[in-house]
């Protein structure tokens, strides 16, 4: 399972971006659509000049899935950070 985190946007913009992310995944890699969860982080991300720097963070235990997601999400023209997770323990 991959988690796509949206950072540095207000709720409305993050929800809009989330819809666009779902659309891209659904069109280009639909087999992953049911395996992705979203986290909207209502934080403020900025650079040294205090300019906004929103980004997506993709976290997963599956590096190949991360690479697929990065490849298709590039079209959204937003920075993407990736994080490979050592393990995921399901609650079920």
C-alpha cells in the first residue's frame, strides 16, 4: 500500500490536487488505484525566501510502486518526495 501525502496547500487546494492525483492514477495505472491512501497535511512548506513549496510525498514498502507513481504524477508539475518504508503492519 502506498500513502500519498499532500503538503503545503490549504484544504480546498489539497482536495483539488487529490482529485487530480486520483484521476491520473485511474487513467494511467488503474491497478494501483485501490492500493493508494491519501493524507492531507495542512502544513506550511516554504523555502529560505519564504516562498511556498507545496509537494507530494509518496511513502511505500514497494519501491517499484513508488517509481510507477512518480512517473505518472510528474504531469501534475508539483515537487514529489519519496520515502521507502521498511515495513507496514496492517491492523487486520
